[in-house]
C-alpha cells in the first residue's frame, strides 16, 4: 500500500472548463456554482423563477436563430425545385433545434442529480485516501481529458475556419456563426457525458488494482493469522471496497438519469448528421466548389465517428473492468480458509452479480463496441439509400 495525498476536487476540475463554456453559452442555469445552489429541501422558489425566465429567453433565442436560417435559405446549394434535399435539410435542422431545447431542459431541471454525482465522487476519493491509503494515478484521466477537449476544439475550429474563408468580407459570417450555436451546445453535452465516463473508468482501474493486490496478500495472511484487531481491520477494508463499488453503481445510475433524455437524441442527431453530410458530399460534386468544402465534410464525419468511438470504447472498458473485478473475487475462492472473509467476499460477489455496470442510451440501446458497429452499418445503408433515391427523382 502507498500513502498519498489525493486532491478531492480533482475530478470536479476535469469538468470545470466545460461547465464555464456551457455557462457562457447559456447552456446552463444562471447561477454559476450549481453545487452550492440548493438548500436542504431542494430548489428554492427564487431559483425556480430565475430558471423559468432563463428558459424562456433561450427559447426565444433559438426561435430567432431559426428565423435567420429560414430567411437566408439561399446560402445553401440546393435548387429550389429539389424538394427532397430541401426536406432533408429541414429535418436536419428541426432535429438539431429540438435536441438543443431538450438538452437545456435537462441541464436545468436535473441539476440536483449533478450535485449528487460529485458528492459520491468525493466520498469515493475520501475512502481511497483515508482508508485504503492507495495512490491514485491521474495520468490516465488527464490523457483522456486532453484528448476529448482537443477533439472538441479541433471540430469547432474547422467549422469556424470554413465559415471565415467563405464569408471573409461579409456580415453573413456573423450570422452563420450564430447559427452554429445549437451545434456547439450539443457538442458540449456529448463531451460532458464522455468526461463522466473517464471518471468512472479511472476509479474502476484503481479499485481493481487495489482489490487484486490486497486480496492476494490478505488471503495468504489469513491462513495463519489469529482472530483479533488486525483481522477485523482487513475485513473492514474489504467492506470499504464493497462500498466503493456500490457508490460507483449509484453514480452510473445517476449518469443514466442525468442523460436519460439527451443521450438517445444526441446519438440520433449524430447519425442523421453523418448520413446527411455524406449525402451532401455526394450532392456537391455537381458544383465547382473549393476542395476546402470537401475537406470540411470529410473531417466533420471523421471527428464525429472518432468521438462516438471514444464514448463506446469507454463504456466497453467500464463493463470489462466490472467483469474483471468479479473475476478477481472468483479466482480467490479456492484459497479462502477464513469464514469471515468467505462471507464478506461472497456478499460482494452477489453484489457484483446483481449490480453490473452498464451504460445505455435512455434504456433503448447499450452503449458499447457493438452499438458502434451497428451505427457504422446503418450509416452506410442509409447513405446508399439516399443516393439511390436522389438518382431516381
């Protein structure tokens, strides 16, 4: 075991830059420190009134941006007689607007779940620091956080760069940047989900590492160790491992609840965006456009697929680590010679069996490698269908 000083706010800080950006973009309620904005009875009447007012202003802003898009539809390259392409574009923007309002509604009225999440994370970190005395290596966390923020930054910069070159000396650039508002909010929400997954996986990796080391040495010691305080302390630590896993399962349920409305819609939005962008790339081959637009289309598709792959990989890794913890307990079964240890490990094994860690999109589909493969297959099929349908009309 290793003694170390763990920064309790470490995991909160991994999301702090994103929360600041979401506040700046009005994707969150007005009070800045939502972790301290609740009394013991929940939301106060004053906060509810401010949130309702803020929500009304957000709806008005989204409506105004929608009118800007409708009134300047001539900026796109579809012909006025191409009803199919116009309809696809209208569906695309309609889904975007609807999901934006759903995301804001979820951020506003599920903020209490966000508070409970970080209370549990801090409790877990305190247990690692005070009871397990185990070193928490943050390298894995920081690498994934840096990767996710880099992907978001690259995606936004590519979009702004194309708009800047296309409308360098025109006020249309300002309008088109405003029209990216909803897109940006959705990207922030998806990044927030990915960052929570990184936190869960990081804690699971340390829990498994400690359990594998401690159970291996504990089983050997308990063969000859007499009853007494030392044995009681060892059994208490195994109970703490059980508590940490229970808190992890609780937080996974909180994450499911916090993203219950938005995540299925975000995946649907990503699917329609990739399909229609691929269709748009095929459509503009008839026009003499700069290669810059082709580069933008390809990079947008690749970045979205990479982001979805990272999310599916994190969810699959979390499921794998949960199964690995169950195997650690199972493999020590043939070496158990202490009845107290046997009882506690059997109880923890039963908990792992009934409280498996899995991530779903609103309960509709499991989020893992399998859904990513299905996503790719469905995307290719629908792109081919759209191209064939356009060729027939």
